[in-house]
C-alpha cells in the first residue's frame, strides 16, 4: 500500500482548510447525498493526496511537518485511507 498513489474522487465536492473550531474540511458526495466532515489531521492528509505522491511520501511529509514518529503517522494514515476508500472519497491511480 505504501507505494500506491491516490487521488481525490473528482465526483466529490471538497472544501478544505476551513476556518472552524472543530472542522477543517468537508466533502459532499452527491451520489449518496452524504456530507463528511474532517478534523485538522484528516484535512492535512487530504491536502497531500494529489495523484502523484505515494502514500510513503505523504507519511514522510507529515512526520516531518508534525515532528512525529513515522510509524505512528503510518498507522494513522493507513487507517484513515481505508475509511476514505470505503466512502469513495479517494481512488487509486492506475
């Protein structure tokens, strides 16, 4: 999974980096009529998913940005990505 590249689903409307106390981003899926809200950490991951960076590159960038343990960041990112895939918010680049 670490060498895979993901992109945001173009069918989803995103609003990231919001000025809110608890919500840093939102995504609306018009197919399911579902609104998903994201905290700051989740939005940091979404901002790095660009269809070019591998998951490993994203993890390294986040570990450097937050001066955090790479293994903990990796576990968190992989769990988060799994949820985003289930919700069809991101997709793997072929």
